[in-house]
C-alpha cells in the first residue's frame, strides 16, 4: 500500500488548469470586468467571491484556490505544496494519494520501530547479541531512522488531517512563499493577494455555498 500510494502520488498530475478556462462572471450585474486591472488585486471585499485571479506567468485565468508553482513552472489546481519527496506538486488531483502515502509511511515506519525495539534495547544490556558487526550496525541504524521518520511523518499527518478537516491547504494557511513558512510573518505579496489573510474571505464548503442555502 505504501509503494502503491507513493507511485500514484509521484505519477499523478496534480491538476492543470483546462486550456482557455475562464471564470464565470455575472454579466447582468457587470461588476467584474476581466480587463480592469484593479479587480485583479482583489481590493474590493464585496466582490471577493467573484474576484478574478490571473496568472501573468502562464497568461491565463486562475480558478479559486489555484496557485502558480515556481518549481513546476505552471498553475496547479488547489495547490497544497510542491513536495520534494514525491518530486511532484501536491494538488487537487493527487492530494488523497499524498495523504495515504503519509498514512502508510507512518504505519510502515512504526511497524519497523516496534519490531526492532527489543533488539535496540539489547544494545544497552549486558547480554550477548548474536550477529555480525554489519548486522548490528544495520539494526541500530534502521531503528533510529525509522523512529525519526515515524515521529516526523506523524506530526505531518496530524497537520494534514487538521488542514483537511478545516477544508484548507498548506498554502492557504502558510502562504505561497516557502521562505516564510517557518517564520511568523507573511510576504507582502501574500498579504495583498490572499483573501483569507485579509480575514474577509475563506475557503467554503460547497454544500453551504450552493444556491439552495
Ligand atoms: Zn501560473
Ligand atoms: Zn510544483
């Protein structure tokens, strides 16, 4: 399951904006003019839900929650982050596989840690340990590495489960500039462009966003 999830998240396209995609705007009200530059900055809170976003690098409109990935050099639908471990962007179409990859990696590393725990303890006892020096070194290293990965992946898994339950993504919480991810600040670009950071608009549950409500 771990290998299957890993290969799927690596090989699945994270989500490309369909060619010539255009946002549906309210023609009757005529409030959103796609050629009007000021609308691109999303400075009018009242229009926030109809805010037009445009990627100057790809030269195309951006659907909601879509972000431009500088590593992939293209816009990615509901982009979460670019993951170096899976050599791919994590976005709308492979997020589930990424989450399963985290889950199965956690299970696998925990299993190995538990299986090697008694062997690891033996290093600190007086009893004679059978096996060659190479076997002992491998056992010791395997235990330490698997424990380290189990703990870090567990933290990452908890973070992503809470992001999913809040219907948000890493980018929508931490900002688009990775240099700012681990410091308590946002880039000027994010503050200007990300509606959620202005506190007036948040990702919404489609069930409650539909016209029936
Ligand atoms: Zn783009
Ligand atoms: Zn990417």
